[in-house]
C-alpha cells in the first residue's frame, strides 16, 4: 500500500477507534459502582418485600386498619419500585423480581401465623421492624452513595419510609 493510502487508512481506523471509545465511554458513564448498584438492588428488594407482605395482609387480615395499611404499602412501594426500576435501567443494573431470602423467610413465617395473631405479627415485623431497617439503610445510603441519581432516589424515598415507620407503630399499638 502506498504511504498516502496507508496514512488515510490508519486515520480512518483511528477515527473509528476513537468513535468506538467515545461510545464506550458514554456507556460506561451509565454504569455505577458495585456498592451503589448493590444499594439499588437493596432498595428494590425492600419495595418488593413490602408489596408481597401487603398482598398477604390483604388476604389474611379482616381488620380494616390492617387492610388500609397494607393497601398503602402496596401502592407506595409499587410506586417506589417503579422509580427504582427507572434508575436501574438508566444505570444498567439488573434488579431482582422476587423477595430476597430473608424476606422470603419472613413471608413464610407470616403465612404460618394463625389468623388471630397475624395482624400484630404483620404490623410489628413487616411494618415496624422492616421499615426501621429500611429507613436506617436509606439514611446511610444518602450519606454514602456516590451516584447522584441513586442518591436522589434514596433521598426521595426516605420521607415515605419514615412515614411508614410512624404508621406501622400506630398500627402495632392499635391491633394489640
């Protein structure tokens, strides 16, 4: 190949390589650290678990206050999960579609609780205890997350979860 043609071919190859690199850099910008991705998965897990526990409460409880709380959990956490899915899609993070093992265990335990004891068990375990854990995690996440979008999600969800803690405490006291 003549030097001029070789120079043109190399220039084209370099331009293509630079374009591919620029495209790769753009895709890389959509990814996040493993820690931030793990927290995003954790946020999804919390939402999934509350939706599933709420559905169980709607089926097992006959208490209108428990049913109203469960409906609020389903509605609020469905909305939270949809927002989490949007952030995850933008960050190339695959989210789970079912509760993690700890929440599957909790669901099995709640399912085994006799009907006359279910309302209190649900209010204390899926309501108060689980929301206290999630709230503490979100507050920690807000201070530690590096990705601005994931941090914004945690910041947006935190007041809702704080409200759920208070509502769950009131419910647990009411159903004693």
